[in-house]
């Protein structure tokens, strides 16, 4: 991860909000043979006793499930939309192009949870992502037989976060004119381009006054 101060978000609340807004995360680790494993899952962020936790569930009998039984150290990566930025948009065009993106890395230790915690988590997850109290697909509306059958194949986990780092790479190292040019070009692009342009606009005043 870049450790350049001008690409860092120094407001912890912004970083926490980023995690909440981009919950489909990559959970990575290594097994007992140092073979890397990874899976992508939606996670919920919790705070308890002054610590932050990530909670989610994964399939049993997978390489990552087995790996985390042997090695509890994990890295969880949250990312935003990302976009190519051409150096032709800079005032000085004779330099390398780049990529703008936002990413948060959370490190910690994973612990598997019991069935009661799994059922509570499934209830929370469906409520959060269905985002509709009348949805027939909410956990509370699912048949008990279906829940019992499907839950045998999955396990809930929580990760106690021990370290959070971030890169919010949004052309903060460019001059004001180049910065404006990049925003203008990105606003002409697709949804990902416009997302990054909007994030740049949010930071313009802080950068240039």
C-alpha cells in the first residue's frame, strides 16, 4: 500500500464511513503452508468495548475456511470504483499516466462463531441489504426448514480489527489546473469516472482553498 501522506485520508470517520459504504470486501490470508487464500463477502462493521469488528459468513469446506482454522491472521480490503487518469489531462503532459481509486485495508484476527451468532448475522445481513421491511426475502420470512438446511453449509465469523490503513488516491499531488481538468474529463465518462470526480470535488477546497 502507498505510504504517501498526500494520498491518505486522515479523518477516521471518513474511513469508517467508506467501509460501511463499500461492504463487499476481499478477505485474505494464508494457510499453514503459506499458500494465499481469499474470498469476497459482504461484511458488517461493529463496535464493541472500544474495538472495531467485521462480521460475515463464509462457506464451510473451502480453502479459505480451512486456512483460517490454521492461521487466524487476515487482511480485509475494501475498494471503491476506480478509473484510469491520462497524463494528457495534466498541464504538463509529458509524464506517466495513473489510476485513481480509494482503498481501505483492515488487518486483524478471525474467529468463527456459533450457530446462534450465525442466525443473528443472517437476520442483520438480509435486513441491511434488502433495505425493505416488506421484502418477502428477509430472514424472518424464510422457511425454518430452508434455514436449517442451508445454515449447515456456512459459518459466521468476526474479525477483531488491529490495524486500519488507507489510500485515497485522488490526484491530490496535481496542480489546481490539472486537478480541474481531470474532474472535467472524468465527469464525461461512465459511472465509475463520475464517482471519482465527485470524490475529487469534495476535497478541492481543502487542497487549494
